[in-house]
C-alpha cells in the first residue's frame, strides 16, 4: 500500500503510508514502558526486499499497514523497558495507536497487532533506531508504571 485515497463532496485527499507509519510510531512511543520502535526481522529472500528495507526510515521498518474492506490493519514492532508489564504495555499501545489514527485521519482501524521485539535493559542500551531517542531511563519509566498501577 503506497497511498490511501478518500473521496468526499469537495474532492479527494491521499495519505501516504509514511504518514500512517509516523502516526503509529509516535502514538506507540508515547505509551509508558515503550522504549522505542524496533525493526521487524527482515526477510532477505531477494535483492529488492533488501533495498526496500535499507531505504525506509525506522517508522516504516517497524510498521506494516494494510487497508482491507474499508478498514486499516496495523502491525507494529516495539522494544519495551525491562520490568514493564508486557501485556499492559501492548494493550495500551493498541489503544493509543487506534485512537491516534482514527482521530487524525478519520479512518477506521480494524486491528492493531503489537510485536514486542526486545527489552530495553540498561540505561545505555541502543534503541533500534540507532540514535539517542531522548526517552527516560528504564528506572524512571518503571517507577512511573508502578505509580500508575497503584492509582487504578
């Protein structure tokens, strides 16, 4: 899927898959417990797959968006801070991503599939994007999660 097109009374608009991938990555990394986006394991069966992987940015490498029967299906891959409740983090990511896409685009989201590709264990672990993402260190994030669990 390269572009999503929607036609209305005044005309049409197109959304690039990059736009949806950016919304997904931003919404996912806003969730406490998520360290960063992570790349799906690449399938190196042919040279064109390798070229596509190398030419995509991290938001695209970590998301897969499909438009079927009027609704989006989203697959995404994240790395989570060690000590986080993985099930709760994944559920919050699903909710946050679905809400962000629907609010920003008006598109219906059928499902959001989250793959936890790894744990962000130490403060100096490198994110999948290979950059200092500026996310809080693991101790602060785990403390924040525990504080939220105490409130509920």
